[in-house]
C-alpha cells in the first residue's frame, strides 16, 4: 500500500487586493480631514482652509488630487467653488475593505 503525500498542497484563494492608489489617497492626514469635513456638508476652499488651519494652496492641491481620483466633485457658485463627496467613490473603497474582512473571517492557518 502506497501513501501519496502532496508536496504542493492547494493554497487558499488569493485574498482580495486593495487598490493602493485609492488607499494612499486617504492616508494623508489633511486629505483624510478634508474628506471627513466634506462628509458633513458641501464646503468651499476657504471654509476647508479655515477648518483645517492649512494654507489655501495646500487645501486646493489636496482637493485637486481628490477630484482627479473621482472622490469629490465641484459646483461653481459665483467666485467660489464648492466641493462635495461622491458617495459611490467611498463605497468602492469600503467594498475593498469589506472583501478583505470577509476573507479574514474564513482564512485558514497555514501549517509550518
């Protein structure tokens, strides 16, 4: 009687992968604060600069990055531009973390 030892055991399915540019976008403390503020209300650059204590140019640069990534959208209002979050963009990032959480719930222990 021969016993077969599998030297290449099946590995679990690859876990979901985070979209690193999306995660990195929220890793900056000022951008995270801007997103938090915009979750509560639509604001213009001057409101955001006042609320964060950051220079208006820094706020504008971060808002540009958020806009280019599709996280915020703009609405002109006279001399000002108001910013608002795009909930579907946040839902997409949240779904990535939810997929990781689900994978972690069922992750087996790899034997040594």
